[in-house]
C-alpha cells in the first residue's frame, strides 16, 4: 500500500506538468480506439454482394461524380464544341475508377488542366463500390490482381531478367514524359507527367491499362501484362536500391546539377575566396588589434 | 687575435657577423641553383607582389578546378574504353545486366561500379568541369565590371574568351563520351545542328561521324579531341594567360599609395604561395565533397544510347543551356525553301548564328570601348562598376540575355517545379529575351549614376551619422560628418569622363576631314556612353563644401552639444588607421 501511494505520489507530481494534458489525451484516444475495435462488428462478415455494391456505388456517383460525368456516366459536354465538363465513363472499366479515385485524383477539387494526386476522398470500400458501378455501365478493364503486377512468385533469376527487361521497356515507352528517374516531366499547356516515386504497382498497372488524362493507353496488346509487370519491377528496384551516387538533387538531370554547381560549388568557392582575402598576413603570433 | 670591429662599423654587436651554416633547404637551393641557374629568375618572381582582394581570386578557382580535371581525367582514362563496339553488359549493375551497349558505355559502368573510387572520380571530374566553366564566367564578369580589360590587357581578355569557348567544347565532348541515353541525345542534336548549316551541313556531318549518324567512329574521335587536342590547347592558352598576367602585373583597386605605376600588396613568397596553395586544397575539397555526396550524370539510370529512346529533362550541361534555351523559344515554323533546299532558320539562328555572334561581341568589348573613348593609356587601377555606368549596364544587359536564354533552356523543369505552363513560359521568354536586356541596361545605368551621386554627396556633405538634432525653432536635421581623408581619396581616385568632341566636317579650307563619318559616330557613342555620368566634385567644390562644414561646426561648437556624432559609430577609432576602400 505504501509502495502504491509512493508511486501515485510520484505520478501526481507531474499532473500539472506541461505534457500532462497531452498524455491524458493520448491515453483517452488509445483506450477509446481499442475499445471500439474490440466491440465493433466484424468487417469480414459484412462484405456486400455485387448488386448491393453497384447500388451503393450509384448513390455515391450521383452525389460526387454526376455533376461532371452525368447522371448515368454519359459525360457532360460544354457549350464549346469538342470540350466537355467530364468525359463519358461508359466502358472505362473498374481499373480507371480504382486509379482515379484511389489516388485521389477524382473527384476533382476544381476544374484544371490536370487532376493532381491528393489524399483519396473515398474509403477503399466506397472506391470499390464506385468501380463496380462504373464497370456495370459497359465492359472495360478490371482492377488487376496483385499477381498481375508483382514479381513475388518468380525465381531469383527470372526476377533479375524481368527487372532489366522492364528497364528497357521503361526507357523506350515512359521516360520521354516521366523522366529517366521517374521524377516526372512537363507536358503542354500546364500539364505534367507526375512523379512515379512511391506510386503503388497497382496504380501504375492501371494507369498503363487505362491511359488517364494526357497519358496514352498502353493496352495489353501493346504492352503485355508481363511487360507492364516488368516495368513496375524495374521502378521498384530503383527505389529499393541505394542511391549509389549520393543525393539525387531531384533526379531531374543536368538542370538541377547546374543549379547546384553554381549555388554550392561557385557560391562556396567564392565564399572561400572572400575568407582567404580577408585573412591577411601578420608578423606576430598574437592577434593585432585593428 | 681578435679584430677590433668598432673601427669599421657601428654595431651593437661585439663580434663580426659571420654567415650562418646554411640549413638543408638552403643547401638544396644552392645545389639546384649551381646547376639550373634559377636564382636570378626566382629572386624576382618569388618577391612578385599581388594585390589582395577576394575578387582577384576568382580566376584561381578556374585554374585549380582545371588541375582537378587533369588529375581525375587521367584516372578515368586508365579504364575508359572509347569504342563503339557492341557488347553485352555483364557487370555489377543489376538493372542493365544482359543489355546490349557500346564498349564505352560498358566501361563507364565498369568505372562507376567495379573500379574502386571510380564513381567518385567520375563525379568529381564532372563537377569540376561544371565549376571550371562557371568560375571562368565569374572571373570574366569581374574583369569586365572593373574595367580590367582596358589597355594593356585586351589580348588577355581575348585569350580568356577563347578559353571559355574551349572549356565549353571540352565539356561537351566529355559529356558525350559515355554513350548513354542523355549524351547520345546531345550528340544527335549536335548532328542536327551541323546539318542545319546551309550547303555544307551534310558534308560536315558525314565528315564528323564518318558516315551517317551515329556510325562507329564518333566516340573515338570525340575522345581524342577531349583528352589530347583541346586539353593541349587549353594548357597552352592558360600558360599564355598567366604569363601575360605576370608581364602586365595585376590590377589593383585605387586607394592611398596605389598608383598606375606600382602594385601594393603582398609578395608571392610566403604570402601568396600559401594563400593560393591553400585555395587549391579548398577547391579540391569542395569538388571532392560534391563528387562524394551529390549525384551527377547517373548514366546507369539513363541506360545506353538508342535513337528510339529519349527522356524528359534531356538537357545539356549548364554551360550549353543557353543555346538550348534559344532553340527552345525559337518559333519552329521559321523555315524557307530555296531551290528545293530547306533553310532551317529555326536551328540556324539560335545555334549557329547567335552564340558565335555573342562570343564575338564579348571578345570585341575592350576594343569597342577603347575606340569610343580613344583612350590609349595603360590602366592598372580598376574602376568601380558604378564609375563606368554604361559599361556596367552593357554587361548586365548581356548577362540578362544569357540568363533568360539559360532559363528558357530549363523551361520544362521550371514548368513542373513552379506549376506553370511550359507554353506560357516560352511565350514570355520570346518577348523577354528582347525587352529584358534593354530594361536591365536602363535600370543598371540609372542605378550606377545614382550611386555616383551618393559618392559625391559623401564627398561634399559627409556621411549620415544617424544623429538627429533639433534646432531651437523645432526643425529636425540629420547631422552629417566628413568622411576620412583616406576614404575621400579613394572615392576621388578616378578620372573625369571626357566626351569625344568631333572637329567639324571640313577644315578651314573646305576640305572634308578624314574619317569624319566614323568620327561623328564615335562622338555620338562617346556622348551616349558618358553624357549622364556624374563627375567627381572639383577642388573648388570640395573646398567650398569643407568650408561650409567647418562653419557649421563652429556655429554648433558653442552650443551645449555633447554629441559630436561619433558616439554611435566607430569612425573615431578607424580614422587613424587605414580605412578599407568601401567603408561608409
């Protein structure tokens, strides 16, 4: 009992400490979160059936997408001929929805040259429902399975081959816009090929399959699923490898290198010259007062 | 028997001075001098005096980075194989194993991944190249802005410009050697530039490549140009550049005790040998750090060159960026067809006409200036940029042109990093490349002139002390105090600009004066150059101003003013000592 009192006394000494409020808040959050997880109904049992999913997707679609894409996903043309508020989604398939919504590009915050990547608005479940609904509008590419874009199942030798083959496919088809390092590049009129760093394999596969925004469509007849997988394997290998040469300076090529040569190189050396010139000779060891 | 030295010399020593036994260094020097006879030459040159200013050390950065280039370059040649022979890569870099490439690419990868220290040396070599050319440009700007290119140094200026050109070509040939995707794209572009030359374009291209692009001989040819031809010329011209520097002696800033006839500074040994030697290690150290920490030209990510591939961000190294920028903003439809032959103005103008023209303008600058001023005297005292407003403004206009073209060369990177449209950047640059230099010229010249006015203010009315006094009537005024004599000397150590006056078209007998047209042009240019400049005050004006200041001080001396204005600055301390050039 005495021991307990002492412990409580030690703790209570901190009760007015600067961090006390934060600790109590964190404790409260952790406890309520764990209690909720323990008592909430299990998710696995409540997987909706396909028709339910489509129905849920349609509701979400009407609320969040139909303003631009039309009530039935038929697209909304604008007054200017050839332009549209949103394209028709008939036949774009579940893969397109999974890519656009899963990476946060859709729904767009505002009209613009290009929908930027941002934190997704919808949960995985809602995204799946939207995808199911749009897929029901017309046949299109489905969301790929993990085995489609992963080289996990291959032997060591096959993996190496896949990576070097993927590198060559990447350099032939992708670097012209996305840059040799996957750092991204400029497209006409404010568009851009986004950076591929940290993009999940699934989304790269879907982007190749569906050709979002300004990107061309690399259909399975053009680049086979294995070739798409190899490109993803190459990009993953670049990210897994150490940067052999030091800081990549953005991986943007000679422009950023020139910037650093001037700022750090010449800037530093001119600084050194100023330093040398300001330290002139003296004949005594002790510092002479100016 | 001892000699009584008091009869022959007055000395505080009691015995005769005898030569000390020479130390080991002295003996070695004597040994060498007996055989090489260097003492006479060294005696003079070891005591050679250099003036001390940071801006005089900018050219040294170029020199030392060139030394780093030679050292690292030799290392690289030990493993580099300049061959376009086709092989399959089997080295350490996983992602390219099994890929077909040229031997030069494979040996570059070998240097990068399988030679100990190879990647460091490659990166140091590349960074040193970038810094070499950058420091040449910074040095060039210093020389131009201070008027150091005036007589007798015009030819050394020309040599410097050729060094800049050769450095650029050397950089380009080196950049092309690894035969990676980026360099191959650059060589392809160079091939296009050659072919854009009217009439002889295709002949030149076939000559350079030994047939149709790419052929099998371009890499070996560029290699021999890169490691032998251009470095040889560079070395010879650097030697000439430095011999002329020694012959002309270094320029110096004006100041008390500094004239056109002397050089005030420290001797080569021990001061400048230590400073320059130390600077070499600093340059080496900065380049080594950059080479060790910062990636440059990661050829393994580019992969081998293949004409069917290209990457976003395909730019040349920075020093070739400005012609690339001109090419990027050139309207692409400018072509004319003459007798069935296409003249590609869209390549011809930005690549084959403007850059050589700019180089020629640069080389001619001292000659043009010398012709306009008609100044045939030697100049060893530098001018502050503000005291030559037109020259300074011309240089800033040229810099602006260069900078805009340079920025246009990175238009895609600017677009993605600043979230702009590449098209809008291009349209902006098309106009800015003409208006920008004019605007920069005007702003700079007015700026210089107002700085000149400020100098005159200081000479005539003193500097602003920051002491505000209130008169009995309630009027507030800031107290000005005279600047030190040293500072005043330095500010006035410049000449008055004289506008060249034209004699008249005809002489008294009615005969047209020779060169009257060019004389008139010269007079007009001279007026354009000098008309707006502010000249330093005359002796009478200075005396009048000082008289006025003394009168003021006298009036105030009787008042109860404990503050003379020096309480809050350190001028009282410094007035006794030598005051640096741009103090207050």
